[in-house]
C-alpha cells in the first residue's frame, strides 16, 4: 500500500509545466500521453485499494461494536454476580471481560489505523483525479499548438520549395520578367501619347470656344444677328 501511495504521490507532484515544455521541445504528445496512462493505471489501482481498505474499515468497526457490546454486557453481569455473592462466577466473568475488552480495543485500534489509511487513499484519489483533469486540458491546448506549429512548418516548407523553383530558373524568369516590363512600358507610352492627343484636342476645343464667345460678344455689340 505504501508503494502505491508513493507512486501516486510522485504522479501528483509531477511538474506539469515541465511535461508540457518537454512535449513542445520534442514536438510530440508522447510524454503527456505516457503520464496520462500512468495516472489512469494508478488511479484504477488506487480505487481498488480504497475499496478494499474501505471494506476493512467497515468490518473492523462492526467487530469493535460487537466486542464492545459483549464487554458492556459482561461488565453488567459481573456487578450482578457480585451483588448475589457469586464470587467464583464473578472472577470468571471478569477474566472473560478482560479478554473481550482487549479484543475490542484491538479492533478499535485497527479500525482507527485503517480509517486513517482509507482517508489517505481517498485524498490521494481526489488529488490524482484533479491532476488528471488538468493534464488532459493541457493536452488539448498543446495539441492545438502542435497542430498550428505543423501547419506553419508545412507553409514554410512550401514557400521554400517555391524559392527553390524560382532559383532553379533565374535566367528564364528574368527574361520573362523583362518581357513583361517591356510590354508595360510600351503600354504606358501609348497611354501617354493618347493623353497628349487628348490634351491637344481639348486645348483646340477650348480655344475655339473662347474665340466663338469673343466673336458673339462683338456681333452683339455691333447689332449683328
């Protein structure tokens, strides 16, 4: 029992932050899963041990109650025997009372000892269950982090592959890029030419409009329709 409680105490005292750090360094949940398996295995053993000790506690309590009741009955009978002057029977009853009381005391001592052990097991069980709940939650968060890390690694690998592809054909890519730049420059030049023509046309229109307005004003002053 002590060995089991020692193992459980070790698991309870386990540094979860250290386990998580190890899992992150190894990029694997193996260390976390191993801890969970150990906790679940020892928790099962702990529950079985607690049930066994709990049963013993009930048995010892029942035995103590039985012998204590017998001792109280014998104690009462001795008083009666003494009152009736039956000394020899009183002596025999007293001897039996002493033996019965020793057994009752012994059962009481065992009961208290096993009860304390039972309470330790229950306390350890609660703490280990709490630890298990915590590490399982940590595992879920860690799984999400590792999935994200793997996704980023895949993205980085894909980008690296693209860089390698570009590097493998620098000359061809350069010629294609230069061709595209030439076409863009030509298109830009055409745009500038078209804009220049448009500006010239606008200037001509504006000039003609101005001239027409001036002549119309002059005709009006001269009274010419």
